[in-house]
C-alpha cells in the first residue's frame, strides 16, 4: 500500500485529461481568430511610413482593392475616422517601453476594432479615395503561419510536460517541469491571437490577452527557477521556492497595475534577472553533480538548451527592447528557441540513453558559439564604428571566420588527439600480448589491466554470465565487456573515476579490443595445440622406431658393458620422449619410475640399494621439463657412483627441506670425494642442468668414506 494519503490518477487518465484541456484551448484560439472581422487584406509597413496592401482577397478584392494600394485610414458610415499607421501593425504591444505608449497603442487598437465591428468599413487609400467593404468571418485558411507556429509550440510544450508529469507524479522536479508548460501555453496562445490579427482587435480583448501573456511569462520564470532549484538534485528546502513565487507575484502586480517606471522595470528586467538566476543555479547544480555522471550528463543538455533557447529568446527579444531596438526576428518565431530549450529539458528529465548524446554536446556548443560570435561582431561593429548593417555583417562573418573556424578546428583536433592518444597508449600492450604466448589466466589478467587503462573505471567486477558483445548499461553508468574465452562478462562502473558516462564509442572500442585479443588467444591455443601434436608425433616415433631398434640391440648384445650402455641410452630416450609429451605428472609416480630404474641398475652391478622417500606433500606435481632435468642429474649421479666408486651400497633419499625438494645420493665406495672428478663433462652437465631448472647440485665427501651428491630444487619451481 502507498504511504501517501491519496492515490494518484493513472498516467492514461492524466494524459487524456491534458489532451482534452489542450484541445479546448486550441479550439478557443481558433474560434477567436475566426470571429474577428476580416477585410481580406495582408498589410505591411511601407518606406514612407504608410501601410501597404501586399495582397487582397475576399471582401477587399470584391471591393476593388489590390496589391500595392496604400491604406491611410478607416472610416465608418457616420464619418468617424481613425488613421492607419505603421505602428498599428506591431506584432507585440510590449515593444513599447513607456506605459503611456503601451496604453496609447491599445487605445488605438480599440478605435480600429470598433470601426471594423461597425459592419460597413470605408478604406481610405493613399489617393484619397474611400473604398467601402463589409468585413466577414475570417476563414481558417487565411490564418498566418506565425499563428499556427505559436500554437504548435504551445501544443508540443503542453504534451511533453504532461507526459513527464503523468509518469513521475510524485517527483518534485517533474511537477515543476510540468508547471512550466502551463504558463508557456498562456504565452504562446495569447501571443498567437494578437500577433495573428489582420489589423486590429477589440481593445479590451487585446489588453486582457497582453495581461495573460505577461502572467504566463512571469509564472514561467518562477517555475523554471524552482525547477533548477530541485533538478537534477535538490539544492535545499522549499523556502526559496516560496520566496521566488512571492517575488514574481509582486512583479506581476507591479506590471499589471503599471506601478513601475516603465516596461523595463515592470517586466523586462525581472525577466532578465530570472534568466541570470537560472545560470547561477545551473552553476550550483554543476558543482553538486560532480560525482554523479548521469546527473552531470542530464545537466549538460539542460544548460545547453537553456543557453541556446531562453538566452536567444530573452536577449533577442527583451534585451533588444531594453537597448531600444526591435527584435532581430519576430517574437512569434522566437518561441521556437524556447521550445528547443523545453525539449532539451525533457532529455535531461527522462535521463534515458543520455550517453548517446554525450559526444554531440561539445559539437553543439561550438555551433552555438559560432552563431553568437557572428551576431556579437555584427552588433558591435554596427554600433561601435557606425557602419552600415550590410558592411558590418560582412565584416562580422570575415572576423568570425578568421577567429572561430581556426579555433573550432583546433579544439576538434585536440579532442580527437585526446581520444587517439588514449588509444595509442594501448597499442604497445596489444602488440606485446599478441607477440608473447601467455597462459589463459595471465591473458585474462592482462585483459583486465588493459580495460582499466582504457577507461579508468571506479570498479571492475565479474558478472555471472558470459557475453559476446560490449554494450552500455544503466544509462551509461556501466559498460559490459565480454570476458576472454569462456569467462563471464566484465562489468565496468563509472568511467574515468566517475567523471563521465560510458559512451557508445567506448563500447565499440571495447568490442574491437575484445575481438583482437580473442583472435590472439585463439591463435595461441592453435599454436600450442599444433606444437603438442608435433611433440607427440616425435615422441611416438622415438618410442616406436628408435626405441624398438635399441631394444633389439640390447637383446643381441654379447658384451655386458655394451648392454649396460644401451640400457642407459634406452632410459635417456624414454625420458626425452616423456619430456616431449609435456604432460605434468604426480611426483610420487615419477619417484616410483626412478626407483625401479635404479634398482635394476644396482642389481645388475651387484650393489645394494637403500631407497628412502618422505614427500612433503603427496599432491606435488612435477612438470615434464623439470622431471627430465632431475631424472638426468639423478641418473648421472648413480652412473658416477657405479662407475668410479665401486661401492657396496648406494643410499637414495627424497625429502622436503625448507621449501625445497632434496634428493641425496650417497655411496660407500672407494672415492673419497667427487671433487677430483670435477673436470669431467658429466659433473659440469649436472651443475648447468640444475641451474637452468632453478636448482643446485652439491658434491661432498661422506664419512668414513665414499661421496654424497645433493640435488636441491625449490618446490615453487617444481612445475617449471
């Protein structure tokens, strides 16, 4: 059960209700436009300050008016007349700075509106002729593009805000985001009506629409600042939100009652202050999200669209008015920038697949910076040097091209170099891994190290299941990378120590690295398998061919000395064949083979054998190479004792001593010390062979007579 005191409506109901309300508002706007008296003219200001007819249809065309005629005034049948001037065509009454001019504009609209509503209207042309016509209801096909554009901006904003709210009703930030859509609809719909008028509106309706427009703008700034206070992270309590709404309520009262000195103080300065406050809160959110890459990525697009959208609108419309200039583009079309900001806010609010947008963020900034640079140079040259607008614009393009485009290319090269430089640091490791056959376990360790160098993740964990494709997960927080061989996938968390999200390019790079190392591993396995098969073939040939021939010679030999020599060669051949097999074996089994061989040799020489072995661990495994080295050294020690010492007994002991495997061969023969035989090749071979294996051979005399050979090999090197 929910802990909230009331149940929230399901998303479908919220969306349905919002669409019903929106449909009613759109229908109301269209009905107001349809009900306006329509003369059938499209008017535009002329160079002489008069109003020019650009096109005439409907009543105007039937009355004889045509394109190119000028309109000097409107007249009623009773003789009342109101002059028509270029100022009457203003798109927005806010273009006036003084409240007196604002009120005069609305009063003039009232006069013209009353004449149009009288029924029969006389159009006084520039030639002094009065053309009479009867206004009709305005057909929908005559509604201007700007009207529909503003309606579409409001509709999209409303639907996006309602969609976010419908699915995140308990989210405070989502509520404020949805709240911003309501005043924006008030702004765009009210402006669509009076900016889409043919010439004039009823004065009372015009004034109410203007107040509604200001109300929506003021409420929008209050809601937007509150949104940035709560998104992507809550910066504090709700006290500031109440204060913001209270301040903007006061602004609304001052503006509506016209208590301010002029329109700048009553409306424009508070709007610019709201934009400035949003930048301050954006900077605070940037610092607050430094350890949260998803919030940081959402904030990037939030702030980018805020700058590109609201800044262009507020400075391009309000800012130009504060400086005493008309807006660069019509205000109705400027709402498209606010819509762009609103859609960018939705990307951040949704927080889904933001990692796909991360690579575009610097590109959009550079694009925006280039546009701002051209406008800034154009404006500065025109006013600082008093140049013609065409000349200043041409110079602005030239200067921006000389400064911006080289700077842009340099920044892009730097960004590309950073990516390529990071990849280039991995190339030596890749070459080393590819050139050096490594065990599978070590290759997997090198794979982990390579990923850590490439992405510097905060965490690198092993998943539960294998994967065959690298992909970004958890909205960019994690990167899933296949493990080598049959190993489970690896999960990398928080790229670059948590400073950014994982991007699609990261997944592509990881996939390429994995495929490369997988090929290396596959080739190494094929190489090892081929080498093993070749060794097995050689060992088999040695055993079956040469071994069989040696065995035949042993049976046919008539000399005991030759027979013994052939047996030694046979044993060496078997040891060599075993080493080619490259198979490790339990040390206990190997000791059994050695004991059987030494017993046979001692028995043939009529020498008693005392064998004693105490393994430190019965689970010890000996590698094939180490087995061959120990076997040959042990065999050489037995050969030397039987050949030179003529002993009555040989004692062989095997034990563990200080983490070493110790083999001791002791005889009671006539030779007091094998040192006298040190010049022989056999002893030198014993020493060098054990040194290669990582062990040692020590020769010393035995008491009261005889000699001792100690063969020592660390247990850690037993497997090779």
